[in-house]
């Protein structure tokens, strides 16, 4: 519930007292509607919906992960809690910024170059989000494959 000033934190037992002091200053005067919304997040119906969405993201992640590996991208770790895959594109380019620009221009597929996430080897990484439906991801993979064939 980003921005709602409501939340919880799991800390080691020896830090509970210090964390409570800090939290009192962060979460003081949380609005009533935010408190009710936070409680609603734990209702059975909400939990079922969240689980349905989690499974949907896992399905899209697994599809995208398999496709990117098939196409030759290197992915050292399969994401466990994200909505994107940060993939090594160095087999195809030395400049992920240019790679992303050309992919968008030539195939209408948007990926994010690594430089948007830091400087460490950023030129060899691109980020693929899987926040859309699986049909659109499948179409993007077809277009990506066409792009790579032309290179």
C-alpha cells in the first residue's frame, strides 16, 4: 500500500523496541480510510484475488523466461518476486540502449536498457516487463525473434 502510510515490518527480536520507536514517528496519524483498506487486504476474498494474480504473474514470468533463454539471452537467476526479467543481451549487442531503441523503432517492442538501473555492466542488460497479458508477451517474443534474425 505504497503511499498510504500503513504497513508492517518483520525484524529480529533484538530490534523490535527500536523499530517500534521509529515506526511511531512514521505511521503516526494514519488516516482511518487507510486503516480500513489495510484491514481489507487480509480478507479472504482479497487474499484469493491476490493469489490469482500471483499465479498469473508466475505464468507470464515462466513463459517469458523460457522464450528469452530460447532466443539466446542469458538470465543468471529466475525472478522469484518481480514483474520483470533483467536479461543479458551481450550476445546480440554491446550497447543495450541502442538495442532497445532499434527494437522499439523496428518492431514496436519496448524494453528498458540497463543504464536506467545503474552503471555496473548496464550496456549488456535490458529489462523485460511482464505486466501485460500473455498474448501480448507472445507477440512481443515473435517480434523480438524477427529482430534478432535480422541482426
